[in-house]
């Protein structure tokens, strides 16, 4: 099943508690979708993601984390362990969804659709590593940022500001 940009926000996925939801159910405004991992060199990005959530949530941005264990087994924990780690280590207040696969034939439908979005360099395709970021605007436009682009990078902030304008 293919998804147009406008219905990307209606693709179902599961919350950490196991109930179905969508990006449009979580937020009317833009959503920053990130595949996260607790044991990765990029894990400190949780701090910047939380800063974005706190700085922009009142204006409509929602950060959403999707734990994924596909990259060198860097998210091995149970959902309870992942949620506890995020809350106690990084003070995460943004929603963390159920653990998913982002690449391969069993990739979550949301990620199958997100991978069709190009980076600023024009590259589409597989998720490269943990902490790849997708800003999905209210109207379904997608801005893709590679893992090493920090959540507080000028290009990410500019895309968020534009999406909130």
C-alpha cells in the first residue's frame, strides 16, 4: 500500500502501551519523528530532542520517539526499561512509541512511507542509523535529517520554525 504525503499522518502505529495511534492523533501541528536507541553514541541527542519538545510544544510541535534495535542491537531493552531509561536519564517528556523496525521487509508502515522523503542532499531510502529525524508538517510535508544532524542544528530549527509559522 502506498501513501501520499497528505495521508502520512494517518498511518497507524502502536504506542508503548500497545494501542493504535497516528501522527494526526498525537498532534495537530508538526511532528518530529525520530528512531531512537539507548546504547548509541548519538543517544545524548535525547537531551536536545527534549529541549525542542519543551521549547516548541506550546507552539504546536510534538517530538515522537520510536525505539529501534536494528542498528548493532543498540536498543535491546524491554519497553518498560526503555521508558524508564528515557525518563530517568534524559527527563524525556515526549511520547515514546512501541519498539519498531525501520528498515527491511518488516519495517513499520510509517517508516516505509517516511523513507520516500529525500534528505536536503536529495537522498532517499533506508534509515542510516539511530536518530534519523523526520519533521512531518501539518499538511504532510516531510523534511529529513540524517542521524549526525543534531536536533538543535540550524537547519532543523529553521524547518521547525517554518512549519510553525
